[in-house]
C-alpha cells in the first residue's frame, strides 16, 4: 500500500501486461516457456545451431495448484546441503497467523491489520511478540521454486541472490498484514504489500530503504525479469520469484489466507506496472 505521497498520476491504469517471449533456459535447468522453436545461428562450419536464449520464469498460471512432492533439501548454517526433515509440528510456520487473525481482510490488498488488539484475552499474541523469524533455507532441484509446508523452496539452479530473496520472503510467513508495516523499518511485527516486497529484496541486498507501491512503479528495470518480476500500482504491489508469488493479497489463492505469504501465480496480472531488478 502507499505510505508516502503519490508521485505518479495513475500511469498503471492504462498499462497492459505483455507476455514474456517464450524462452529456453540455458545452464539453469529451465524449460521452454512456450511452444515456439528457439532461434538458430551459424556455427564456424556453416551448420545451424540453437542460439542461447534468456531464461524467463513464468508469471501466470492456468491452475492455482502448487502441490509439490519431489525431493527437498536444506542448506545448513555451515553451507552444507542435506535432505530436509519435515518438523514434527507442521503448524510452526502458521501458528502466528492463526493466533492473530482476528479481523476480516480485504482480498485485493491483504486487508486490515489482524494483530490482537490491546486488552485481548490472555495468551493472544500482540504486535510486540511477533516479527521476521529465521526459517529453514530450503532447496529443490531445477529452476522453479516450490511450495513446501507453507514455505518456498529455492531452485538449486537459480542465482544465489534469487535464493536469498526467497529465503527472506520465508521469514515473513505467519505475520499479519499491517498497513504501513515494513516502511519505517525493515523490522516490523507485520507488513503490508510493498513492505513485504521491500523486505524480500532487502534480504538479498537489492534494496537499501523500503519502497511504497508507487515507488516500485519506477524501481529497477522495465518489463518482465528473468527470475524476479514486480507488479505495482498506486494501491498494491506483489512479486513473482522463480514461479511463485509473494503477496499479501489472497486474490486467486484458494487458501484465502491473509498476510504475507507465498501463493500460486495468478492467471493474469492486469492493471499493474511491470518491473524487475536489474539483471534478474
């Protein structure tokens, strides 16, 4: 959501999202994003050879199903990659959100603050008791992020900075939506839409100060990214990273869970300015 004064004049209202050109991932484990054949060039012998194309992750999906049952690994504090052991309590990543969801949320933007109000019943969480929490740094084979027990597992083939974005986003899972959360400081008991995007980018060293949704309309580079794409307008912002969506809005998410979390890609992204981090 916007926190500072609107600096642009609703330029996103007439913006149409242009689908990415089908591309073949090279040395990343990616797959063809569309049905067209790759372009070719001539080898020194005169024979035709495929021309390396830019890897581009999908930003839309025909189905909201993000179920994954393949192998999952975890990067330990020492840098080792070991098989991931599912925690005995599967509710760890969602306990904070369950305990603080005491108000209705607007599915278009993520809703109203849902933290327990002053004077709440004993045992209820308060804003001072929650915040970003370290989560397991999960990895999966290939070039697509996967949804594992409420967290996003980063693709092994992705650049390290993309993996860091994903793991930073995981730290916010279970926190409530708070209007303006994550703007005065990256550390907050809850986050709004652009505060969520800001935190994830900051976790990878790509952002020094939080941005609001209008500022994201001119941040980075224009158009779809190779790995990361940011969608923003004066009222909302979210991002897709390696095939998953980090968003406070439950739009096109069958779970209808509120607050910052990983969600399925949307079937379309109309009405948003499209940007990406330079080089990603």
